[in-house]
C-alpha cells in the first residue's frame, strides 16, 4: 500500500500516523495471513486495505492497551474474508454471456415436436428423395459422397435434393394449414412459423 486510502481531515493527523505505524509493524503479517486464507494476492491486498480502514475507524481499539493489536487485526481480516465468502455463497453463480455458452434447455418438448414434424414430412416423400436428404443432411455427406453411396450421378443428387426440399416445404405448408383449423390443436403451426 503506497499511501493512505482514507479521507484526510476526518480525523487528526495523529490517527493517520497511528495507522501508518500499525501498517509498518503489522502489514506484512496481515498480508501473508490474508493471502493464505484467500489464496489470491489481489484479494488479500483488498482485505488488508479494508482491515486498515476499519482500524482507522476504530482507532481507540489500537491504543486502549487491551489485548493484542495484531490479534485484533487478524481477527478483523478473517471476518472480512468470511463475510466475502458467505456473500459469494449466498448469490447464485454468475454465468458468462459468451457465444460459446450453450443455453440450458429445460424442456425438450419443442425438439420432440420438431423431430416428429420432420419425420412426418419425410414419410410423405418418395424413397429416392428421402434417401438423398437422409444422406446429405442426417449423415452430413457431401454431394459426391451421397452420389457414391446411392450409386447415382452427382447431378441427380442435386436435382433430387432440390425437389425433395420443395416437397418438404409443401408438406409443412399442408400441416400448418391443417393445424390452423380451429378443430385441431396447435403444435406444428409454432414450429414452422
């Protein structure tokens, strides 16, 4: 600590001199103790600073001759660390807002409805169209890999995928219009919208 971090003029210069003397005599021991308890030098320095501020506010404890000054300072530091620990434990853990953080998915019902809608629409496709989409999107194969797997030309894979996706869109539109009727429960309408 380079200099005093308390306001001048509130107490006399004798209190400042007293705190300076306390820091010179007990500062290193206090910092070592706080560092051992916290495991973090920066946090320990904050604890020492807060301890000295409390000592300055209660300077009568330092000069009354009752008990050990170092013992009082170490107790104050321990109490500050305990209070910080309890405050941190009482608060829920903070969550970083990074893009890499995956949001917690509590209810998987939406993914089940989506899967059912896609599977229902895939069932309406011809086997040729369905097999092309399965290879391209579910097995994540390239056009060339899909062509090799199915034994058809790459141009045919592209053509079938185009028409299969078009047919899927039509199937979803039919489902939406069917679900939009008042006699049907809502469900797919929200998925497609």
